[in-house]
């Protein structure tokens, strides 16, 4: 599964992104070119500034549904033809839907770039959306939900935790959609969605790889440049959260659960909504508190006390609107969930009371930046960083200045965001519990809780497409 | 404060409502006339089919805000003139906003009825909405929220319980609005709301009292009949709740709280959404379980065990969409909240397991109907029943058939709805707790929990207007 990279991955751009070129086509389509000549490969991505949080009320899932429909036929190309061409030349492709954007990409050799653009520009406007196309694909997304959500107690819990955390903002609604609304999605709604959001002036083209900006510009003008502007869309202003006054909990008890686990979340600002420095401080706070095996939570609960099988924290800073900060833990062996929860709370209380040390902060900054080495070396990661930033109202400059801003965060700022945001009396906790007759075995660990290395357990990530057209690569 | 009557009050119509006359004006305004010649008094109500659940996303509070604005001036009548006229003739007036409707009424002598209609028809379309009118009135609703919600831990808790119970439907949003959204309500939005919803074809006129239908029809044609139709509005289809899989809780700890209390709620169908008989069964279930001092909860917890200061249940069946069923309790003296909660759960479990007896059901039906004697004798209650029913898609026939439908409910049907809806693993609990340094005194009882006679503790009722125009009666 392809996940959009966390903001920490943006660290790479201090190095590789220095010579990024940016321009706008006459029809309003933004273009970003990131030269990378290490290999004869090019990553071609189109990002639409529409995600699940932009869906009309009661039509949840339509953004993701539309991502599927983009793999259907146009007047010019039958369904599957695009994918078959990519497979033929040894490339690969995929797509994903998030709260704030929907993106499509292919990785191919540079000589195939214009062909990709041509196909992509074609399906931007020329899809044939008949009931015969809509019906079977709706069955596919329903089956996808059954398998990914209904089939997973953890996923079911996360959905309701998210809807309990966000009570006014559309991030409360799952990206894949609520089942009862997905079942009713129809052709008229799909066409309306397409006509409103799929247009060059609502899209960002990102090309990274072994090409020159001028070449990309000419190709883009010959392909995307021919597509007419769409409607001018209003600013993406969504309802925001009211002040929270309560401590909330959401508990799922299920026979399929073998070991209990818990999470505790808070609504916090994203990079796009934060006052200067706060998002960077939240990123480093999550790293120090729960980012991987060197973090306080992992060291205290897993290594020293040995009471937890896993514990960590994550902050999803790359959303357009206010987002969440989460801590989590799962007991090891016979240790109770309550002991783990108390120990997690104690670590948070310690940071709120004493802050973090300079040495600790320095190490975290280094670790934080080092952890992005993989991303830095990866062409599609670079394309992802620029695409997701531009698709959520950010700029190339913000991407480039990000490493310096991370380096500028002080220990006092870390303590300040912990004090300001991690208030246990105003939080939302999720509890995943085994049913009475399936008490945990001493050695069992739920697979979804064992990801201490990444510090990312279960945050809602974008949904990858499962294109059903013949020849579509996965 | 004026509350729309619970559905139980509908019992009265079996007697008094037999000769109700109903017709529609040429411009689409529905009219209901309920003759009542016991006294030379007439109740004049206009119900608009718009409430807080119809508000645009992010504009919460605008329905209630508009109710306030209706007391401002028109080209023909200065602000306060309408109210002054009513006061002069010894009448009274008020207004209220609910999730599903907004209503305005006056009670006057029959000779003043046409004047009332004339004023009411005038403000239906001719309000002067300048910034000078909007600004100060917005301050009034903000102050109203501060006093009613921010000033009450119970109200703050209820808001977040409601938003945790309804995660997709707009009933999750408070009728009065979220503070941060109310602060931004402006003239353009008010005008748009007015033009969309305030029109004869979106209104129901109810006249109850010492008048004849033909007289009302002539008067209505001369006043409301002159108002042009508004836009044709689409059906009121709102997002509905996804399947709930979790047990949720919302806890507010506050220094102002002296005795803890709790509630437990479930999403259940309203009369308008239920399959035949289910809503009636839910009404009787709430009566048997927790409607007043003869109910199981009151008898078991308050009278026999003596552990609770109050305990009860209520079902708010009159909404347009799915609604809630709630049980609640508060400890007496040194008894813990946990003991009260367990005892409430035990009573629910007992009904789920054993159902109710025939004798008990018969008594409840009688009690249920008897409890509406006050309503039956009250002219404005009759007007309320017809108005709220018609404003939420119901019919005069439904009102008239209701007592027979209540009488037809069987004990098996009561047990069936308890089994189907009152599942503790899929519920939302609210806990109101004293802060650590304000533990309850043995004799203190929170005033909001002492209403066992009505069986109604804290359900969200419509918000009454606090008109600020000079001379507006309260």
C-alpha cells in the first residue's frame, strides 16, 4: 500500500529539492518539475485538490469511488488500455485518495512521459460514466470496505474514534465512506463530482526524474494545456471544531481481538493551520515521546518496565485543516491495559511538567532528519512531498524551508505544545478489547500495534486504489 | 420556557381534535383550524419547516438567530411594534427553534386574529436586515449561549454527548449553534436563509380557538394569501447515522458540579422514521421504564433501594429523523454513581430478558394518556401538537389515530424494541462529575436531575426566543 509520506519526510528537500521549477499553464494547472538524473526514470503525478473532506453531505466515499472510476474507459481509450500500455513498457502506476486530495501516478522511462500525460489529460475530462460502469465499480468499493473495515475490529474502532474526535469537521467521516452512503452513490453524483473537481485549474502536475523543465513544459502544454478550465471553485473552508470540554472514550469489544490496546488522541493544528513553529514542535514532540525505539514511550514501557508490547505517538501534520496527535500502547503478557495506559499518561505528564532536555531535542532532530534518508533517495517520495504540499495550499518554498524550521525548534516550544494540547481531560481514547471468552494469551501481540520503528501505528492514511480495469498495475 | 410537547401529549387529540379543518392556500401555505369555543381566546401559530438540522454546514445557529431577527422591523412596522400591539390588547407571544422547525405564536382575543395574521404575513418577507440590525442581535445570541450553555456544566456535557451519539446526522450540532460559528454569522447568510426558507409554501398556519374555519380561511387569504410563493425546496433528506459498533462515553468534570450524574443514550427511530408500531412501543417503554414516579427505575432506585436522588428515561419521538432514547440517574447521599448506573442497567436487562407484564402495560397506557390531561385542556398545546406534526411531515390523520395506535401496542412489542435498541455495547454514556475538591455533600442533589414527575430530565428541547425588540412579550 502506498501511503503519502509524513511531514518528516520533507527533510529531504533541503538537499535534493533546491532546483525545483514551478510554473502554471494557461488553463490554471500548476506544474512542479524536480530534476533527478541518477537514473533514466521519471515519476509523473497528477494531484487533484479534492478529497473525502470535500464531499457533499451524505455522499461519503465519492472521492475514493471516483478514484476507481478514473480507471474506466474514455471515448479515446477503452478501460484498461492505459494500464496495459504502462505494463507493456515496464512501468507501474497507482492512485490514492486522502482527506484533502486524490492523486494518480505512473513511474516510467522518460520517453514514455508524454504518452502518460496524454492518457492522464484524456481521463481528466473524457471518462464515459454510464450506469453499466458505475454499478459494478460500486460493488468493488463496497467489497473493499467490507474487507478493510468491517473485517478489522481495529479499523472499525478507529473510524468511530475519529468521528468522536472530530464532531464538526468532515475529517470525522471515513475516507472510504460510510457503508450506507456508499451503497447509494450513483451516476448523477459521480458526473457532478467529476465536472466540479476534475479540471486543470484544480490540479497539480508533479514530474520528478530524468527530464528537463523545458521539456516538461512543452509536453504539458501539448497535453494538459488542451484541456479547458473548469469552474472556479470557492476556497476550501470547512467547518472547524468547537471547543472541546470533555474526556471521551470509544470502546470496541470483539471476539477477533486477542490482546487489548488503547489510543488517546487530541485535535491539534496541522502545518497549514498552526501558528509559526507549533507544527514543527508537535512533529518533534511526537518523535521524542513516541517516534520509534529510542523514544520515551518505547524505552519506558517496552524496554525498561517491560509491560508493553508496543507504545508510541504520531502526529499527522500534513492535512489541510486541524489534525490529530495520538499516543498508543498495548500490554505485553499478563500486564493489564490499565498499567500501560497509566505509564503512557505518566510520560506525557513528565513532559508537561519538566519539558525535554537540549541533548534529547538535538538527538531527536537528527533522528527525525535521518529517518527520512530513505525518502530523500526516492524519486516518487520527492514527488509526493511536493504534490501533497501544493495540493493542500502549501508552497515550494515551505517545503524547502522546512528543515531549517525544524532545526530552529527550542525545548521550551516542545514543552509549550505539550502543555497546550495534551490535556487528558479534553481527549478521546479508543479501547480495543477482547470479548469475555477470548482473553489474551501471554505471548499474543496484535499485529497492528507492533510498529515501534516507524512511530506510526494506525493513523488514517490515504486509500490506495485497487483499479479493476484489465491491465491496471498494482 | 416554552417547550414543544412530547409525543405523549398527542393523546388529547382523540377527543378535542375530531373536527379539525385543513386546507392549503393558493401560494402553498398549509392551514389547520382547531375550533375550541370554551373561551374567547385564539392561538395563532406559524410554523416554518426549517430548523437547526437544515442549516448550511459551518453556519450553526442561524435558524435560531433568524428566529431573533424576526422580531426586528419591516418596511411597514418598526421593530417592537408587533409586540407592543400584542401587549396593548393583553395578548402574549413567543417563538422557538428546534432541530426541525421554527415557530412563532400569539395568543389573543378573536377580534385581534386578523391583525396578528397581518403582522405575521408582513414579517414573513419584509424584514429589513441591515448590518445595524444583525450585529447587536448576534451579540444577544452569543450572550444567550454563554448563559445557557457555557454557564451550565450539564448543558456543556449534553452538547458533547449529542455530538458523540450523532456522528453523521446534523442533530449532532446544537440548536443554538457552536460559539465559533455563531460569532461569524452575517447579513448575507441571514438574507439567504430568509429567502430560502421563509415563504408561505414552507410554512404551516395553525389557528386554535374561538373561531370558525371559514372565517380563518378568509382572513388567511387576505393576509398570507398575498405573499408570493418562495422557491420549491428539495425533500428534507439529511445524512443518516452509520451502524454503531462501539460503546462510547463523554465525561465532564467541573468544579460547579456537586453531585455526579449519568445518562445513557441510543439512536432510535422517531415516529416519522419508525416501522409501524415501533415508535409507540418506544414511547411506552420509556413510560414503563422511566416515566415518572410509578416507573420501574424510580421505584427500584429511588423508592426501594434509596440509592438514587432521581432516575428516569425519555424518548423524544417527534423529530423528523432518527432520535434518541435516554436513561439517567443520580446518586442520593453517599451512594456512588457506579451503584446507580449498575441498578439502571439491571432494570434495562430485566426488561430485555423478561419483558413487561400485561397489567403493567395497561397501567402505563392509562398513565401515559392521563398525563396528557393538562395538554388536552390547553389550546396552545393542541396547536403545538398539530403544528409540530405537520412541520415534520406528519398528517392530521396521524395525530388523530395516535391514541388508538398506543392502545394497540403489545407487551411483546415493548420487549422487542428494548432488545433491538437498548444494547449497552452500542450506546453513549454521559458522566457529569464534581472536580476533586468539590466532593458531594450527602444532601445535595443537582437541580437538573430532580424531575421524576415528568420523566423528562434533560432532553434537548427547542430554544425559546428571547426577543429583544421593545414590547416583545416573554
